[in-house]
């Protein structure tokens, strides 16, 4: 089994119960009882859950008539949940999510850093593989998902805004030379999205070459993990 197959999300994983709420949102709520409040995973999960709940029908909840309209966003969230649930069960999650785990109680790492590290892992790895997953599932190429990719991007922008609004220290505590200011200003969501789109297109082009495709996927995962570790540099 390749690493891509190991972490692939089942085709029917996001199927909606009739008249019910998104199972993805229910799984996010379930994580609240598995990870201590204030831990790295809990901080990111709480921010993500808030945005998913506000998205409502756009995130696979009530009132969604076209299942495919939410596929990219829902399956991307499922990749995150699969990684965290693997770690919860004692398994080995993708490289990009591992930095968030050992730092879950580090006193020098602030909640904002946990959230941004999770956001980068989600964009730099999960979103890349989800685009390729959906191309296989729908029999299309990445350019055909451009509109849906932009809608997922809007959701991620909302997530970044929530993270900054809820977790960014006030100006009275954060000077221009503060290490946290440097870390936050060094990471850019738009550039991360652009890199994810480019990586998905390359991985799709490599679909007929299993060995190079697996190497590229692994490098994408490791690269996302490297940025995640940088974002978790202790600031206190």
C-alpha cells in the first residue's frame, strides 16, 4: 500500500445522512473530548469547527441539494480529521501534522501559532491531495475544479480571519519587534494556496508514474511539516 492510498479518504466518507447535519462537523465536535483544551490540535479544531458551523449548507449540512458542490471542502476536512484520529489512536499521521502533536503543551508556543501551523498543514498537504482525489473521483483535471478550489479558498480565508480575531494578542502585548509578529508576517495564506494549487497540478500530471508521484507527495508532506515546525518556534 502506498502512502497516498494509506491516507486516502474513502469515496463515500462524506456521504450525508438524510436531513442530518454534516458528519464532518460532528467528528470535529467529537475531538473536543479527545484532546485537552488549549492543546495544539484543540486550538486548531475549535477555530475550524466555528468556521464550518457558520458555513452551514456549504459544508455539507442541511439544505445541500448538490452533493458534488461541497465535495472538495468536505473531503479536505476529512483528511485533517483522518490525520488527527490516526494520532489519537496511536498511529502515525502524515508528516505535516506531526509538529502540532509534541508541542501541544509547550509553554512557549502560543495558541495563534498552533492554529497557523494546523492551517498550513491543511493547505500545504490536505488540500493538495484532495484536489487530486476529486479529479480521480469525478474524472476531470485540476482546471475543472478551479471554481470549487476558489470556494474552498474563501472558507480558508474565513478560518484565517477567525484565528487572527480570536487568538492574536492585542497591540499592548505585541510590539513590532516581537518574535510572534515576525512569525505571523512571514506566513501568507494566499501564497500557501497558490503553492497548493501548483503542487496539485504537478501531482496530477505524475499520476501515470507511481514512483515519482509518491516521491513528490512525500516531499510535499515533509515540506509542509517543515513550515509547521517553523511556525511553532517558541516565542516566550
